[in-house]
C-alpha cells in the first residue's frame, strides 16, 4: 500500500505546478455544464422583452457572471487542492474530470 501511495504522490508532484490551471479547467467545465440550464431559464424569463435588454442580460451573465465565477472560484479550488496530500489531490482531480465527463455524456454535451 505504501508503494501505491508513494507512486501517487510522485505523479501528483508533476501536477503540482499546474494546480491553478487544473482548477481553472475544473471550474470552467462545471460552469459549461450549468450554463445550458441557466441560459434556458434566463431565456424563459426574458421572453417578450426587447432585443437590447435580452442581449445586455446575455452579455452580463455569460461574460461577466461566468467570467467572474471562474476568476473567483479557481484560486479557492487551487488553494484547497494544494492543502491536500498529493495522492488525494491526484485522485480528486482525476475523479472530478471523470465525473464531469460522465455527466457531460449523460446530458449529451459531448
């Protein structure tokens, strides 16, 4: 068991310099998955409104809302990942991407 943990820690050490980028990718993937539903709800709420208002709300949500979420949440996730032991960090990152992939496949976004 110690050999497995040692191997996972060694693999995690290769990923450690890239934790910020990995965190950004995870947050962006989650936002992409939720964006479809959020945009659908907003579209329903804005039905019958003028073109300018619909466009303004779309830009505010997509550019500023999602962008702000990525910029704000990515450092928090990176900090939390760096606090974990290497083997847990590696397993959680791999598991997160696998779950996001399964979720995307289930929702036909792949």
